[in-house]
């Protein structure tokens, strides 16, 4: 169960090597989270991430998870919930893709969509159902401001995040009154390994800043969190900009 300040005692991260996910885990462990599950493909990176969290005093376990294998999600994630209640699930997996390459190779574009959207639908529904069965918990879905309006520079990635964001909103409505909180997190450009080498956009943020926003959002029982907060105003303006003007922007 969460403590009096809304901090989960147990945490499951889908995307166990995600920099945002690990930054969130470190922050939660510092505030008394004691059990952390890292779900991801078996790799040295996953084990290294688990070892790093163990040095902070948490009981850290890993579980094999593949976003591109939805048929395995119910069994794989069911085993985690069978070990005990999970107070918070952070859906943090995703790929950025390569826009130019993916436009020329439709199967590569499909892989981006399958990872960011199809895999997330499957995992999200499995976890939401398990949280509802136990009667409490939070599902935090890592979306992106890219989903607010498709940009020429990354519309394949942006469209997958738009689908994920819409799904999470509907799931939140479905979970209303069940004891399960669904919170959507919409960061702007995040300085991370995934974005290394890309030109930063205004209001760029960091994994630690996103982790802080997640913590504050949980405390406030927020339904949606923007990181940084100013992105909400920026994206509201861009969303309503006429297309002829939007096309002229260097985005």
C-alpha cells in the first residue's frame, strides 16, 4: 500500500532500463519504496540497472518482458502480481525510431507503432486489471507532448504516442471509482541516451525532472502531468494553430 504521502511501497517498471523509469525508482526508493520490479528483455543493462537500485537498499527483482510479444503479457505480468500487491506500475517502454529511415521502410515504422502503442495497450490492460483486482494502485503512463500534434520531423513516433495518450485517457475513465489511478505524463524533449545527438527543442527537460513530476503528480492524484509545466500552454497553442501556419514552423 502507499504511505500517508502517496509514495508506493512496491513499484513495477515496464521498460526496466528506461532512464526515466530508473530515475523514478531512485526517487521512490529514497522515499521508502522497498520493492522494485524491473521488466524488460534479458540483458546486461537490465541486470546492471537492478544492481544499481539494490545498492540503495531496495529489494529489486527482474522479469523477462517483451513489448512486442503481447501474447506473453498476461502470463508474465500475472506472475509479478502473484508475488504480492503492486502499488504503482510505470509504463515507461518505447522507441523513438528514425523518421527518415522509417518513412522509407514501412515495416520499421510498424515496429515503432507496435512497441509504443500495441504493446502498451496489452500491458496497460493487463496491469490495470490486476490493480483493479487488488483494489488499489496507480498506473503511470509515459506519453509525450509529441502526441499532441503530429510534426513533420517525427510524425511516426508522434502518432504512436497520440494513440497511447488517447488510450490512457479512456483507461483512466474506465478505472474511475475502482480505486485505481491512471496518470498520464507528457514530457517535452528529454535529455537522454535515446535523444543523444538530436537537436534540443525549447523547454528541454531531464529524467530526474520527470521523476520529480511523477512523484508530485501521485501526491496530488493528478490525471495528467506536463513536464515542464509550461509545455501545457505551448502545446495548447500549437494544437490550435492553423495547418498552413503550423507547416511553416521549424518543427
